């Protein structure tokens, strides 16, 4: 979880032995149809559905779709479906994701095996048929902004009763993160809880899933064309949309992790009244990433990672990447990383002249207390809060290495963080 960045979805399925052409045809026939089941994430099993059908335009070819209801992903097209002997692979072309399934098509028509994401492994099992529809779907107050690659959706929460004067834009962090702060297999609802905390303070909020995630799963930019500036432009469009709503007197930004950088860059383009940085890095991402990798890699792999990072800092791409580092530094994601590496959060912070809350947890293994302290020195008007025991998903954890709250939406936000956010909002009140 330390180096969650960008990647691609890959699903591999094995089958029984036999002659190669016959096996491939049998596997193709066996794949056709609908499959549903769960990834056994502790406490919160993740429901998914995968469907395959013959491609009418290409004889012998298969097309497929995946749905992940908790992520708002519905019938997203799969790409590069390939059958070789008894192995089937396919990809979901979404910038920012790397998920792998490895399993077997059993005689009783189930897929069973391992689900892997960023070093975490869980069992999965799929069976024939469609995923049952959930009847308790919450009603969502959607807002929409137009972009070059299609409309983005976001959820507006407006407190009931009292007159609302302030609205916050909540910006998610790196990776395939939806508006609730979740990524596939990692449902924690951290950003949903932030929105609910704001609502209790009579503050409206708009939160949105990143391109390729949740309700915006189909509004993607080709990975090799994606730049950090595209994410900033999305945030700016949302701020402008909220600014147009005349009932609000104040507009603030709440950014988590990468979202803190996106928010500060957006604040230079749109007038806002306050900024909240939750687990935001205080150094260029190239330095943060190198620190993370030095704790996980040694020898030749660490040297290769250092070389790639240095090359990207200079705007030069690296074609040959070892398999161990490929998901992180594959050629198609390097242009995005190169643009991300160009920004120094402290240089941006020095130009932000509105009140800023900087909150950082001591059990965060992705961003560190030193980052928050560095940011505090740069922001002209800041409140620095170091929350003892809080991790990167804004929840209390018994140790930095305890990852249980990353996939458990029943665990609440850190009480100290909630209190600090509430006090900051009170100080901003018009």
C-alpha cells in the first residue's frame, strides 16, 4: 500500500490440460456468459461481476465487461482479452489501477483463486449468473461538469435545516480512488466520513471520483496522455461550478494525499476561502517515492528505481523496465509521473494566502510528519495538527504496519482529526 500509484487491471484464469487448440477453444467457450461473486476482503467482501460474449465484428474473438457496484463501475469494457493454452488474460484500461486475479475454472463452473493488489492478497470466488441487485441504494444528489473527455459526476451533500453558507470541494488522493476514498478491494469510506463530518458542521460538500473510478469510470484519458495538470483542471471546473451556486458565501478545498497538491494548485486559479491538507506531501513526489522505495527495495532493483526517477525528473522516459518495477514505472505511466515530479508543494504553498489546516498522522507510512512540518513552514497562514496514531486513510491504527482500517468502513475517522476539522471550520465561519 505504500507505493500505490498507477497501473492496469489484469485477470488470469487457468483451466484443464489438453491439446493447445482444443484447450483454447474450450476455455473460450467456458468463459462466455455472466459470472458473479466476491473478493474476500476481511470484514467487507467486495462484490464483482464479469461478463464475456463473442465479438460479432471479429470471428473467434471475445469481448468482456466488469461491474464493481461499490465503486460505481457498471459494465466497463475489458481490453486485450487473450487466450493462450489454458490461460486467459484481459485488461481494464483505466489509468491508475493495477489489480490481478489468478485462478482456475473448476469443474463445477466456478472461478477460484487469488486476488492481488499492491502486495495484498485475498481469495476470490466467482460463479455463474448475475450479481443480485441491491435494493438499499442510497439516493445521490449528483452534479455534473463537462470536460473534453465527457461529463464528470460528483455527489453534493447539503445539510438540512439551517441555512448553509459554506461548501467544500473534497479531492481524492492518488490511485483509482472514488469519491468515498475507496479503491477496488480497499473500502474504507474515509472521504465519505469527511463529508459527513462537514455536514454536521452545517457545511455542504461536493466529492467526486477520479477519472476511471466510481461514477467516472468511463471518463478516462489515455494513460500515456494523462498529466497532473488534467487532474488540476478537473478540480478547477468543480470549484467554478460550486462558485456559481449563489447560496454559498464561502468556498473551501479539502484535499487528501495527492488531492492536497491538486487542491493547492487549483487554489491558485480559483478564489477560495480556506484549504485543508490531509496527509499532503511536503516535498516533490519524486523524493517521497524514493523514500518509500528505499524501505522496500535493495540492490539492483533500488538502483534501477533511482535511475528511472532521475530520468523522469529530467523529462526523459525509460523504455526497458524490469518486471518487478513495471507496474509502477511502465512506459505508459511515465509521462504522468514526470509531470507530477515537477511540482514542489512548498513552492506552491508559499503563494496560498488563505487560512490552511495541515493535518498529518504519526502512523502514516506513505506521507510523514516531516512533510507536514515542511508544509507548515511554507503556508503563510496555517494551523498544523499532528494526530498521534492516525494512518494514511485518516483513521486511528494500533501501529504503522496495521492495514486493517484500509478495508474496513466500520472504523471511524480519528476523533482528534474530526475535532480539529470542526474547529477550523468554526474559525472560518462568516
